[in-house]
């Protein structure tokens, strides 16, 4: 029997309805909302043939476990994603793409994780990797902040992060860590080939063993008074530099 979970918020639910309507068991919506956004959402849900159920704000909050549901929640079947890093790398290489992996070391805040997944989806990342200990898992808050990206980007939690980084290196993936004290910047390295970008939690940064396992370290130039960026912002800077380098000339 397929496991189910709850998604909430317009983006997260809309992405699932668009991408896999057959996995949407039922959608709850606040019928007291009569604005254009809700009307458009309901119309798209009806067009997709999903079951719609009217619900008040209290019921939606209980279902979502949050007051930030925006008047929309859904029960959905869990979707199968790549089960291992080898699967991800094989799929990327089979499609003729240089693997791009985001590694998060010690990111425990669900809002940060959700934002990182959203950035990863936008930049075309093949998978996000994190340790099973000292890291946030996918929950309803992550799914909402990710705006659907938790459904599209494989999130792989591994037992031993340093060992996983070594396995990436054995697959010819260049492992680049970020550190404020690195002499090279993210703009000084070649990101066009198979790359794993490693970011640590804001403040603590990468753990020492993770740092030692990287092939090289880079920094993000900081011109103002603050010493570091939020991890999701830093992920965006690094991943979109990789995307810039990988885009064909003139596109």
C-alpha cells in the first residue's frame, strides 16, 4: 500500500497536480476565499480531475500542521525518486549530462532546506545530499517552502557523508567545498564538468572531516559588513554560477 503525505500551499500542491495528478488523493480548499488566485487554483484542480473538498481554516491548519497553508492542502501518494546516488549519477550520465550535486552538511532548519531545494531545482541539480544525523528531513514545512521542488529534486540522506564524498570522487565528480577563508572564489573554478558543491550550515560551516574530504575549497566574495550568507542564498550563488558556466554560448 502506497504511503501518503500532506502537501500545503499553492505552489507545492499546484506542482503535484500538474506533474502527477494521479497521485493526488484529495485536495482541501478554503471555499471562503474567493480571490482570483483561489479561483484559478480550483479551476486547474477540476480540470485535472482531482477530488476537491471544502474545508475551513481550522481543518486546514490541523491537516497541514501549520497556519501557513494559504487555504490549500492535499493528501498525496509519496512519489518514488532515485534511491541512491549511483542511480542519480547513472541517470545524468545516461542523458549526456555532467552530474551536478548539492551537498548540505548540517542544515537543520526546514525553511533553509526548503529554500535550498527550490534553488537546486531552478539550477538543474540532479540531487541534494545530506547526512542522516544533524540534518532536516522532508516534512510539510520543507515542501511548502520548496514550492514543489521537494517533489522534483531527489533528497538523499546518507549515513556517512565523508564516505559518500569519497564515492563521488571515485565516480570522477569533483568535490568543491565552500569556506570563507578559501583563497579561490567560486568564480575562479571550472564548474562545467561533474561537480558536487558542498555547503555547511550558516555560522558553523562544514564539519572538519567534510572539509578535509573536499578536493578544493572556494569562497563567495563578500564586499559588505556581513561575514557570511544564509545557506540557501549561498547555494543560489554557487549553483547559478555552475549553471552559467554550463549554458551553451548565446543562451
